[in-house]
């Protein structure tokens, strides 16, 4: 693991003169953020040693280095999901590499199904915490102290400081945001009605198939995290309808400008 991480980090360091301190995982809702990154260097995943390759429609596969405003950033266009068949070490490998090249802050986005009765389709949810229901933990196995402590604290998995900044940015721009707990599950099926009820009972406000593994590994590595979800469907009794991946993408595209605005201004304050 250590050798693979260093090998990949060395490759990226040979391509990029100045490494950024901020990493962004461009999930649903942030795809168009790449259009605002200037001075770009794009590196396809298939050319990066030891990197998996994304197989999901809507998830491109490349690392993008450049400037967002005046801030140097690394954007990961296309993430890896457990349901694609990758193990958790592969899913979170890019976060390990981010740490190795000097990333200190990680911003992530995703699409999720809302289970909070007050949520509406198209809402932007600031993630305040998560519940991990993945069957494989990304830190399972031998712990390398070079990567982090054996038993990392998760009491502030999502930085309260970054949450406060994001809420202020949203208010300043008259953007409606909600807050909530994100439940991470394997997918790739969308949830049953009973599962939606279960997630609400155990304390969830939204459910999705990503983010949690990356955030766990980022915390293990000492990287500050901020996350946002787009509520693309509702798992609330009386509001549950059949949903497709294409519809999730369409809803995500509609509110992209709002999430992009929040993330761009947040990066400027880091």
C-alpha cells in the first residue's frame, strides 16, 4: 500500500510543478465546476499508475490540476464506488494519494435520496455527519502509522468550521440549504420503502452510495472534510416514486450552479 501510494504521488509530482492544498471530488452537482478551473492540467485515470478507472455513466475519469479563482486545486472528475466491484482500498486510494501530495482540505459532493419529511427534490444538503452502512470498512486490515492512527476519532468527520463558512456563503447568495446526516450504503439498487423508513428511524436525513469511505480515509489522514448532497429523489412515505439514474443526473444538473457557487466561494476562504 505505501509503495503504491508513493509511486502514484511521485508520478503526479513529476507532472505538476505546484501542488494544491485543496482537493475536490466532483460528484453529482459539481461536474460543471471544471469549466471554472483555469490553467488546467488534465491527467486521465488510465495514465496514472495504480489508479482504478471509473465505470459509471456521468463520472468522467481524470484528475484536473489548476486554479479555482486564485486558489490552486486538485479536482477528481469521477469517483470510484464500492458497487462497481472495487474493494474499499481501491475506492479510497485517490484520497491516500491526495494526502501524499499535500492536500489538507477535501470537498465532496453527491446525489442522495432524502428521507427527512421536510426535504424537497432539488434541495442542497450540507452534510453534518454520516452513518456508515457499508459492509467493508476502508480502514480494515493492517494499519500503517505513516497514514494515520489505528483508531481515528470521527467526532467531527465534517469540519464544523467549513460548515459554518458554507452556511454563511449560502445566506450571502440567497441560496437555500438544508443540513443533515448522510447514510452511506452499497447500492447499486435504489432503496425499498422499508429501507427508507429504516434509514430515517436510525437518524438519517439522506441516503447515497458514496462519500462515506472517502471521508473516513480523509479523517484518518488528517484532512479536513466538507460535503454536500443534492436531494434528487424522496424516500418519504407518500412521496416515493420510481427513480432512474438518468433522472438523478438531470436534477443534479439543474442545481449545479448553486452548489458550484457555494463550493467556489468556500475554496476562496480556505
